[in-house]
C-alpha cells in the first residue's frame, strides 16, 4: 500500500521522509521514523567532524535495522561545514540516502555517493534549483513550498503550485513534496499532485521521540497556523519561524537595514539551539512551519505514521467513490 518510486528507491515501507532538522534530527528521532516504515534522517551540520557524525550514524544503526539517511547542508555557513569528511563517513558506513539541501548544486558529491550506492535526494524551494539537482545526477528531488518550516527560499510559492509545476518540468527523477504536510490529508494531497513521497519536518518535532524541549512542544500545541513569520529575508536566507521576542526584534532590525553582523548575533545557531533544546523560548529563532496550526497532540512517531496511513486509506476510498 502506497508503494511509489520513492519506496522502491529507498527500500522503505511508506513514502514518508523526515526532513533533516538541525539539532533535532538525531539518532533517536531518525531511528523511530525508519522503524515506523519511513526514512529517518540525521542532520550532519550539527557535528564538527566526520567522526562525530559516525558516532551518530552508529547510534542510529543500533536503534534500527531499517534504511535511514543523512542530511548534508549546502547552505552558506559562517563556520565552514566539513562536508567532504561527512561524505567519506557516509560512504564508509553505507548509509542508504543523503538529503542535500540548499541553493548550491550537490554535483560535487554525487559521483562519490552514487558510486557507493548512496541515493541522493536534493531538496530545494524552487523548481529551477531542483532541476539543477536532477541534472547533476540526484536520484530524486524534494521541493518545499511556502508553508515549510526552516528555509523557505525567496519566492513564496506554495506546495500546491510548486509540485505540479515541478512535475511538468522534471521528468527523469521522482519528485517529493514538502512544506505544509502534517497528516493524512496533506499526504494524500501531495500524492494527488503527483509527488512520489512527502517530507515532513515541523510535525515530527511534536512527537515523543523528538528531542525538542517539552516547553517547545507545548508551545507548538498552543500556536496557530498564523503565528509564524518570515525572518532573515534581508540577507537572502529566508526562514519561517514561530513569532517570539527574538523574531520580532530581528524583523525590526531588518526593517531598519541592520548589517549582517548585527543580524548574526540574533540568528546564530547557539541561540536557535537554546530555544529548541533548552526550552529558552525567546533566546533565538524558533524555526517552525505553518503546520504548527495542525499540531494538537504529541504522539509517538509510530502512532503518527500509522494515523497517516490509515487516514490516507479512508480518504482514498472516499475519493474513489467520488470519482466513480
Ligand atoms: C526546526 C527546523 C529545522 C530545520 N532544519 C533544517 C536543516 O538543518 N536542513 C534542512 O535541509 N532542512 C531543515 N528544515 C526543513 C525540514 O527538513 C523540512 O524540509 C521541512 O520542515 C518540511 O516542511 P514542514 O515543516 O512544513 O513539514 C528544518 C525545519 C524545521 C522546522
């Protein structure tokens, strides 16, 4: 059931991928998603060296015997990310898949990863950049729309438009949809648009296995879909975050033309980490998607995934009747 080119490519049960989320996508969450039939992803950019990443990969392997992936960040970073080292470790550890993300093409890493049998999924917020990823040899592309938590790009196009547009343009690799998907309805909608799978980020933060601080999870239960804002646009690095004191301060700074250095003081990774992991809710950016408004419980990953699949079956039956 729900077998697609993505379940085939990644050898997973359901076409559901947990998007890489800095600090949050650790072994515990990734393994839970993989054990529940999806593809869990560990984020590499939270580690300083290949050996640190290897430890997390080994930990993930100790928690699941199912395929999982590693996210490789191609975003510009203040401190250089040792992606070459990461790729080396990913290849040595025979990780199933890599999710690359950013506007930069993953071309330089693909030959080595593919030669080792590692599948590459390139994630972007535009059809154009996804196509570049496909041309560079990615095995699949993920396109995330405006609703997305974290990086949303500069163009403000919704998932509803991006996915059909991508399918009209990209013919040679499967397209995965992300941004705004949080339940069976979003899952079926993405498949109906022609996607071969979905990426979910925000909704996975509010699960039992997510390492996000309980205070943040409780905030997610209270927050509504209209309580996120777009920050960091002035430095062409637009992200969606829940509105808090730091985001309001940042927006005011951006409106008065603050310098990159001033902005960096607020958006630095350590502040974001304090929000998510220490529950210090105003300490920095609280990256989060609009599906926060659809988040009203904190299930286990298995319960959440099962709810998607059983709910999707019911929806598909109803649609089949509608169409008959
Ligand atoms: C808190 C948070 C942190 C994220 N960090 C990253 C990241 O480090 N790398 C990345 O490629 N995507 C990151 N994302 C994006 C997710 O992987 C995923 O593409 C996105 O959350 C999907 O949209 P959704 O939030 O509407 O489900 C992040 C998202 C959130 C909510």
